C-alpha cells in the first residue's frame, strides 16, 4: 500500500494509526480521495497546458477544450462535484 502525502506529521501519524487499526480488524484501509470538483479543475489545467492529450495523442483544440469545460462545469460538477472521485459509479455519470 502506498501512503499519501500529508501537510504535517500529525496527519501522517493519524493516517498510519487508522490504517493499522483497519487492517487488524479486517476493514478496508482508509483512503484519501480527490473530490470531483478538484479532479475537473486539474484536468482542465492539463488541457490548457497541453499536458492532457486527445485519443490521437495530440493536444486538445480550443473548441474541444471549451466543450469539455462546459460539460464539466455545467453538468458534472453541479451534480457530483462534492463527491469523492473514487466513489462515483459508472451509472451516475451515464445518467447525466
């Protein structure tokens, strides 16, 4: 298991204690998940910086970037924005 990065040592100690207790009791270890809002923002930054590439391996065109931004900001973030990214199910996205 890979440990996440923490801002201060006390957060790391708390995570370690929670993880050990969960593993001893047979529960799944706690995870830190990014929220959908934050993931959308990071993806849009990657598009604008030319880091995220389309399916042909090329940077997104401006019109495509605007379309993606509209879909993310207009629909996805409004409905699912505060949920953890790893908690989203396929059906929730398909419904939108």
